[in-house]
C-alpha cells in the first residue's frame, strides 16, 4: 500500500513539475492533442445528429434549431464555468503543493454538478415552454422541441457530472483518460441516436427526442467510468471518503471563477437566443438554415476548447506557483494556435459552402441562409477563437473581470445592433450576420489587450477589487 501511495504521489509531482518547467508551446501541444481528438469527434457526433434529424424533414431541423441554445447552455455551463473552475482550483492547489485540497475538490465537483443539474431542471420546468415559444416555436415544431428538452433536463445530472468529473482529471494534468472516454462514448452515440430516432431493431421511433435520449445514455456511461477510476485510486487524484465534506473555503475558491464565468455562457446563449428570435421572423426555412450555420461551428469549437482547457491547467498551475510570466507566455501560444486553426477552418467553410451545406438540407431557402451566414461569419471565427481561449486561460488565473466585460459588450452589440437594424431600418439577414462579426472583433480585442497588459497579476487584481 505504501509503495502504491508513493507511486501516485510521484505521478502527480511529475505532472505538476511538467506544468512548471517544460517549454510552454510543446507542453500546450502535448496536452491539447488528446482533447483535440476527443472534442473533434464530439463535433462530428453533433453534425451526425443534425444529418440524422435532417432526414426527418425541415420541421425537425427547425425544432433542433430552437433547442440548440438550451443544449449549448447545458454543455457550456457544465463544461465552462463549473468544469473550468474545478480544473483551475485543482491546478492551483497542486501548483501550490496542496494535494489534500485537490482531493477534497473532487467531492466538490460532484456537489457542483448535482446542484447545477437540479437548478437547470427546475428552471426548464418553470419557464422552458414559454422560452421556446418566444423563440418562434409553435405547432408541431414547438412540441418536438419541448419533448426533446424534457428528456435533456430530466437526465441532465449525468451530463453535468461527466463534465465536472472530467474537469477533475484535467486539473491534475491528465487529459488523455477523459479524452479516450469521450471518443468511445462519441463512437457509441451516433448509432444509438440513429436507432432511437428511426426505431431500428423493433424499437419505437422516437424522432427528434431520440437524440436527447442518446445523449443521456452516453453521459451516464461516461460518468460511471470516470467515477469508478477515481474510486479505484489509479490516477493522480483519488475519490476518498475521508476527504468528503463541504468546505466553505474550497467552495469560495470554485465560485471565485465559476460565479463570474457563468455569465459568459448565459450571455453567449442570450446572444444565440436573440439572434434566433430575429432570424425566426424571416420564416422556418431561414431558422433551419441558421441552425445549420451555427451548428457547423462545432467543427471549430472542439479545437478552441482543447487549447482552452489545456491552458486552464497550465495557467492555473503556474499562477499557483507564482510564475506569471510563464502563464502569460503560454496564453500567447494558445492564442496563436487557436487563431491559425479557426481562421483556416472558417475560411474553408466560407469558400466552399456548396460542398457541405447540401449534406444537411435540400431546402433552397434554408440553403441560402446557411450559405449567407458562413460566408460572412466564417472568416471571423478567428476572433471567437481568441476570445474563448483567453476566457479559459483566465479561469486558470482566477481572474474573470475582463472576459466577462468583453462578453457583455459583445452581447449588447450583437443583439442590440442586429435588432435595431432589422426592426428600425428593415435590413435583412445579412445585417444580422455583419453585426455578429463586428461584435466578435471587439470581443477578442478587448480581452487580448487586458490579459497581455497584466490583468492576471496581483496588482491588477487588487486594483479591480478596489
């Protein structure tokens, strides 16, 4: 037993030592590689879901466009504010040499995931149908969207826990294991979705709802394996009953990041909701096309998240050790990599829309909306990449002031500006897309200027607090 304990301690120290000493770019790429594969596959799964549902017709695509903001909210709230805060807290604890607190934080990840799932279920039960109706849903489209969401939020605990427990591994520098599980469950999710949507092998055809059931099933499998591995004590951190218990100081450390960071996905989804409502005024075909255009961002977002989650750990560990120069250098490398990838992907999608859009729809009006969206917004994906990477990195630093200020401004410009142009000046869909690009440019520039002018350093934090 003593030998195994020493092995685990050495394993943990090796990872923490690497965070503090290895060349930042090489370290970033090594940590990003498994996440890139996992998140990219998850993007393919999301696109495959759209393809499968698209076989049901334009109404089904419009229903998915309605639920997309709520699905994104669940994924981003569980993986962003909560998951990022847990990763950052564990990374800072290990960087400071406090393994006991890191293992106590494993339990707080479970508590946080449970609380988040319960809160979101209650909110949907109270306001979900009204919200989907406000977005333009009615008739059969609204009913499909509501049924999908009931399944999603009823089984939300497993999705929240899979994100929270996966964040525990990443906080300890173990990117590979949760990434492998994401790949395995992703490969399972596509055939399960098809079986449940169309009712193969004698099962009832659930339609759009089958995709939600599939997500809950795969989330349950992933959560069970992640928890079992921690319970077995085979990783850098373990799930120990002796470390259970509510620690106010650890809750405060998580909330230091999670509370302000939670505004980011709320504002992001608020932006999507506002634009979805605006696009919905142009008809269901426009809504379906816009849904295809926004969903295609999943091709690029996995790479952003891969770099972002790696930076949360690297920056958090180095901030915990007091090395601010190294933390900022790692962030510069992350921004450069994300910009290169996002600009390339967005540019290719914009240049060749006729190649990929027909995969998802043969409706002419929906096709034109999706093509108009990607040609304008696609090249600006680079700015989204910069902003999101620095958002994740700022979680590691425990400083969310500027990312949230930038996101608030982005929301105001995007939704307010687009609403003004559409309702007051009778501009069309193009105005909505152009406003989106302008807001992204300001968003990325504002965060970059703050971070690389010392926003993470103690003197800047003290000035903001004052």
